[in-house]
C-alpha cells in the first residue's frame, strides 16, 4: 500500500494554525502530512500549538516556512521557494489552505 503525501500551503496567517491541526489530523489517518507557511510572519505560538507540531513531527510530518522569523520564533523548518518546488514534486496531494 502506497501512503499519501499531503502538503497544506498556508498563505494567510489567520488559517495557518487551523491548517497545522488539519495536517496533524491527516497524519493520524496514516498520511505523510506537511504544512508550509508562505510569506507571512506569525505570532509566537503557545504551548498547545507547539505540542501539535511536535506530534506532527513524531508522525514523520513537519511544518516549514519561507519566513526566517517563523523559523526563529516557532521552530518551523526553513525552506526556500526552490526547495519547496522540489518537495511538492514528492506529494500526492497539494492543498492551498485558507486562501483569501
């Protein structure tokens, strides 16, 4: 059985936390799930949200960001646009999440 690889892309900070929880939900359903915060700086996350990210990582997923401040403040993995393009080629599903 081939596992699905899903990347949720968050362009708007209002939807990023909900999207991270959605990625965690997909990971619980035996999918490889990743989130990417694009171009927007987020506030420092609270302990509950940081725990959700750690749980996602425990299930072989992760949260990336193109914004260095998100990497510094919230421990997201850094990714640039070229690396993101390579990562997206590995995915079976790409979901633009919360586009306004």
